[in-house]
C-alpha cells in the first residue's frame, strides 16, 4: 500500500492537457502534443476537432502548419467546475502565463 502509481491516472483529462499544450505553444505540432500528453496523434486530432467545434479554440492555417488561438474566457464544461474559465485553469496550472 502507499505505492506511487503516478502513471495509472491523472486529475485532468486529455482534452485539458491538449488545450494547455496549445496555450503554451500556439504553433505546436500534433506529433509533439501526442508525445507530451502520451496519446496517439489521431487522439490529438480528435481532441483538437472537439475543441474547435465547441468554440474553445480557433485553428488558423499558416501554410502547411496550424496555429491555434485559445479562448480563455470560456467556461469549463462539467457542472462541478462550470463556474470557472479556461483562464482559471491556466492560472492553476501555469500561474499567470503559460510560458
């Protein structure tokens, strides 16, 4: 008992992890997000599509690459935290700035 099984689960979802990666580096590659979040590139693509369709991000095409704008004034989705915004999440994880 009391063993650290840190890799078995996390408090934040993959959606929040991807969103935080996009905030930290708006031009980050899907491959790099997948590596950092420890999910497949296809899963990252689905999450980005979810975030885009829900209005949390905007994809801006820059040649062959994408840049992402995150709307930090929007509220979180779950009833427990819906009174908090993306900005509140960022402050909790990164402090005032994701950099």
